[in-house]
């Protein structure tokens, strides 16, 4: 963040307090669920939690049984490399080898479906990991299916699907969203590819260490309201630039401008219009897709990505906390 004058400082401070104290303007405390469960011990039993996966089931087959679709299980393995604050002893390692496949995934439904969810996961990219084409997705299908559906390059109608990916954006290695919804903007040529919203090279993906990523999605009121939202936290912090909460998007915030299918935050531009994720209340948040999709790695190039301590909940979760010192 750039240095602020006194007035700008208080504007920045107020924005941070509003964002964090309400967990994204929506009444979810900054402390987060993880603060109440050091090491995440007992977190899975919290009434706000929808799903957890810490890969401690004992075997890869036991882990796979908790998901409805497993693609290319041969690239999956259990690893002893875990986040520092984790209370577990295993993570999931996806090992992609160029020329053999495009990667793998774990996918499952989140029943019965929700109007607002937070997804927290830990990820670690090997420094030699090749550029990733697509990554972790949260979204909804109607009707829901036990496998991920297609739709790349086409805009959703509003009653059958929407999704947001948290993406490391290829060779640029920066965090951003990758969203499909009925109000999405078109790319040059008239195709509908996922829209991005942060477009800041300073939001770098730090390879070689465990990173805590959290995504929030809030549905709009159907059929016509554009009051849907989405936000992202990296290591428990909202991404802020020049006093603007550029990683929390909703009706009227932040300000910015569209360049084809990319939204570029700009405090002097028009307010963001908000998300009309759906036109039907039958469409809601109902799937999680843990995806590693690499398409251009040279033959034989090895890319390793670790995942751990996944939580889906109705409230802000936050990073794992360490037990209090005795």
C-alpha cells in the first residue's frame, strides 16, 4: 500500500476494519472459525462447517472415497510435508509429468446447496512447478452432478451453472479469480472465457512454501438482483492497493474498468456492478473442485503441488492457529 496522508490513512483504516471485522461486509468476524480450534482440532464438528479434508484418512483409497470424482489417481499420493501449524501428518501431493496427462482432480458435491460459502485451503507449489492452466473451483450446477461439467468458452444461462476458480494465472504466477456467470464479459472474438478481476503483478504466488488461500462467494437474490459477491484472502489478509479492497467485489465496489473480459481496479473509474450469479433460486453453491490442470509442460517436466487442511464453511475460517503456549 502506498503511504497515506492523514485523511487517506483513516479511509484506508476504515476500509480495512469494514472488510475484516465483517469478514467481507457480511457479518463474519475477522477472528474466524480457526481461532476457536487451534491446530484445527475439532473444527470439523463446528455447526458452521460444511466439509473438511485433511488427508489423514490413512490411505489414498480412503481419501478418494470421500470424493465423488477422482481423475488420474495415479498422480496422487500422500506426503509427510504439511503446513507448520497443522495438527496432521499428511497432505495430498499431485505430481504432474509433462506429456503424460493434463493433471488430475478431486471433486465432490456440497449438499444441500448454499447461498454463501467460504473455502479455505493450504497449497504449496514446488519452485519448478510449470505454469498452471486452471486450479481450484467453487460453484454450482443445477441439477447437481457427481462430476464436473463442461462449458468452457460459453456463458452460463443463469439457471444451470456458475463457478469461480482461484488461479495462479500461468506464467505470470499471480493470484486472481477466474469466473463464469450469466453476466460475464466476452473476450475478443466473442468467446466467453473466465473473467479475472485483480490484475496486479504484485500479488505474486510465492512458490516453495505453504500458502493459506481463502475464497468467499455470496449468491445474488434471484431473479434480477446483482448483489452477489466474491472475495479472496491470502494468508488471512485481504489484498489492498491504494486504499481499495480490490479482492472483494460486490455491488458498488471496488471502482474499476472492464477491458474485454478483465476487470481492472481503478479508484477513478465506475463502481463495479456486482454479480448476478443466477436467475433462479434453484441454482446455488453446491460443488468443490480441487483441480490441477497443466497443458503445456515440456515432456518429462515434473510439477509438484501439495494440498492440505481444506475447510468449507458458512463463516470466515482464517489460517490455522497454533495452540497457546503453556
